[in-house]
C-alpha cells in the first residue's frame, strides 16, 4: 500500500457512495434529496478536494511511527491534516460541508493503515479495528468534556449525545469501527460476491436501521431518528427500488437526511476496496 493507491481507493469509494441511487434524502444521480445547498457537482468537487489528504494521513502515521512517535503524536498529526482537509473542502465548495464526516472516518482509517504498514501488519479487520482504537483512544471522553463544559455552540453530535447518550461518529471511532468492519463489510461482501443487485442500497438500509444518526436528529429530532431507523429496516428486509423512491420522496417531505448513514456506507465501501485490493 502507498499513499497514491490509498487516495485512489478513497476517491472510488466516495464516488460509489455518491452514485448509489436512489438514496432516501441524500444527494445522488437522480436528485439532491433533502439538500437545498448541495448537488452532485458540488459533492464531486468536495471529493476531489479531500481525497489527497487521506494519502497524506497514511504517510504521516507511517513516517511518524517509524520515528518512534507515540499514539497521541500520531493522532495530533491526523487532526492537523484533517483541519487542512476541511479548509480545502470549504474552499472547493464555497463553504458547504460536503464531506466533514468522511474526513473524520476516512482519516482515522487512513492513519490506522499507515500505522499497520509501518509495523508490517496485515490489513485485516481485527488489525484495522485495533489500530483505529489506538488512534481514537479517549475521543469519547473529549465528547463528554465538550458537551458538559464548553462555552461554544455544541455540534449536532454533541447535542444528540446529551439527549440520547449515543456517541454517534465519535463512538464508532472509539470502537475501532467495529460495526463497519464486522457487520457492514461482511454484509456488503456477501452481496457483491453473489452479484446481488443494489448491494450498496441494501447495505445503506441496514446501516440506517442500526445506527443513531445525529444528522437525522439535527433535522427531525428523536422522531426523525426513529423514522430513519424504521425506514432502513423496511428497505433492508423487503427491498425494492420503488420503495427506495417512495422513501426518498417521504424523506424530502420531512426534510430528513441520513448523513451519518451515508458516511458509514462510504467507509464500508472504502474498507471493501482496501481489503479486496490485491496490490496491498
């Protein structure tokens, strides 16, 4: 693995998520879902802007690990690169947040892969999970501190945590993306191996049914979160493209967007490409 290959795989994964159609409430090839501030072209510009930074994150943890730096040193380096990626994204999109979630999750995974490479370890789910946990250690405590003490405006994820006790994106990172690695990834791989149609959409349905999506909470409160979960369960267990279309119309009517589920699908697609790529 090298930074160039990782960047290419990350871009392919983000494009694959964007092109998965029809996604309820999300930007895709058909429409903008519940979003009035972004479209396919804007999302594409966001992808182009952020992807090079994932290669830099891989190289950064690889190089620092070889220098004997601590896990906290590696995590600080990732954060600095993540901030640079956000700045590039906002510059490319005119200030619109298209991929902040992907910067967070792909960043941790890219850093984990750099750490594994520097130690000569395999890119297997258990190894990736452990390396992410190492880099994300303490992140849930930071959320507790931020939600309980900060004077700044709370993020949607922090508000959702205070309301529900669910850690959202930070919780997934603290767990080493175990949900993605041991549930979503095997599910997607089984469907792809069986050449099942709409494997990505079905995986999205499973993700929607399983996570507590702070993006849905931001737009629709607890009722919105529960509707996303129920809709995902229905989409996964009794899938049809017609149902996905109907759900998209209903999500638009309710102004709901399961952005956390979309980020999780993108990460699943990224890890599928990483673990299946034979150039590793």
